[in-house]
């Protein structure tokens, strides 16, 4: 009997998220799960072309084999550069110290 994997595929927009539970055959990859989830029709506004993917917060490749219980996550591109945000916050803090 072929072993089955119970996995989830998750994607989120700022105002909602979609989590699709799936049962796939052993040997399925991350890409198989993404294709089976049909998220492009469930979240048409999600930017699928430039997505990063991961499992439980760890970035992975589409050809990674799935394990039972995995949650495949599709990440949105960052709107702001974290380094730039830290630089701006540091400037604000310095300005506050000068005036205070």
C-alpha cells in the first residue's frame, strides 16, 4: 500500500489567508503540493511569479520531497527593505536625542 502524506499549502495576503489541506502520495514534492492546491484560482491577486517558498518558515526549493505533516508556505515579496527601515529608525532616534 502506498504511503500517503497529509500536508498543507498556505499563502496569505494582508487581509486574508488560504490554507489548503492535501493528501499526496509519498514522493511528492513541494511543487506538486503547490500545483495540487490550486492557489492561483483561490488567490488570483497573489504574485506567484516572484514567490519564495518554504516549509514551516524555512526557505526551500520546489523539488524538495515532502514529509507527512509539512506545511508549504508561499511568501509575498517584502514591500520595504529591512536594512532601509533600520537605517530610517536609527536616524529618527538620533534626531530625537539631539532635540531632547
